C-alpha cells in the first residue's frame, strides 16, 4: 500500500539490516498478491518472498459479510503464489480453516512451474475486479465448546 512491489524489492536490497523475508499481505485479493510477489521476486534475487492474500473485498449480503474468494480459490492462489516465487504462503482477512487446508494441500504437493503465466492468474483468480460477484463464502466464527 503506497509502495510498488519493485520499489520494495529495491529498498530491500539497500537495507542495512538483514530482515528474514519481504512480501505482500492482505490487499484487494489473491490475484494482486500473486502479481506483487512476482514483481518483488523479479527484483530481489534470492530474497525469501511471502504471500499472504486476503479473500478479496468483502460485501454485505443479507446482513452478513461475504468475501469473493472461496476456499477452492485458495488452491489456485497458493499454486500461483508459489509459481510467482513465494517461499512462504499464507492467508489474511476472510480466511477460514478451509482456506488454510487448501493452501496446505498445495504446499505439500507442489511441483514448480517454469514460469508464472499472467493470463492464468486472471483466469483462475479473477484479477482485482471489486465488482466480481462474491461467492457465498461467509466469514464464520467458530467457538470452542467447553
């Protein structure tokens, strides 16, 4: 937010401290985080890059908060984030345990791709179109029983 991914990577290279990793967090959805990771990775050499996408811009539907990225979308997001060069993949706002489960499936079985295809990112994740109709993925609150 406010710093282009390439600028972040360039700053990183000049930093006097030696942070462990840099990356993209939250944003407007998985596609934008994947693109940011790709740009950071392209400009940062061997730096560890982190992807932590949210589930898109939430909308109020029938008095409940819904996010456009479903748990199934998390599988594509994780695969594409790793293809873009992320070495750490997580999730942010709107994520529920099913999102993390899908990310874990990818991490456990990932086979590297030769390159990231930007058209595939758009077709699988929908880009950053805030008018994209949300899937019925409601944020659920889980409570422990005593």
